[in-house]
C-alpha cells in the first residue's frame, strides 16, 4: 500500500542530483541520458532541465513528448537501500527567458558559458503524470491530479 505523498517524494529528490531522462528514439528504441536537476527540487510534479536546442533529445521530444525519469539514491549509512523513483510524464520545451532565469543556477555556466543568453539554450519541462517508488521496504505510486493514469 502506497503511503508516500508528493511532498515525501520531494524531500527524497532533494538528495538526488542526477537522473536518467528516457525518450522515444523511434523505431521502438528508447534513448536515455543523465541529466542534473540542478538542485531545482521543490518538487510539485514538474522537473526542469537545461539543454541545447540542437541535441538529439530535443528532436526526440519534439517527435514524441512522453518521457520517463529515473532517480536512484545511494545506500544509507546503515546499508538500507536508497530509494528508487520512476517518473512518467510529458516533456515540453520552454524558451521563455524569464523561465530560463527562474531555473538558472551559476554552476550551469560550465555547460552554458553565456548564461541564459547562450545561443540555442532551452529548458525541458517534464510534467509528471505518475511517480512510482521503492525504498527497500515499501513501494507505491503517486498519481498526480489531472493525469490520465
């Protein structure tokens, strides 16, 4: 029986920086790559990732916008498994400068040297429809309001 709430999962996600973003690569293939949540984890069902417009993942999202995110936390100090979180959702591309600035952190300059004015920069917004989790003792699913799950 699921007992975790979206708020509970948000507190777990604060501890996990990287996830795998999986997209539909066409012809029945799935493509996955690591993405950083950049500490943007006041989680309300939306995840935000910076990318370059000309990357393969952007082309794949433009073709089929259904994506998944998988997060894994390391073992606890006592050896208990870390939590596994799988998010199913819909990706959209955001080019609005105000949104870029809202989600920007200085560490991103490593990849985007001109900040939010970097040519070709885009935000990927993943709006979750459902979130499944397993923490070594319990598992469950949180279905977000308005989703078709």
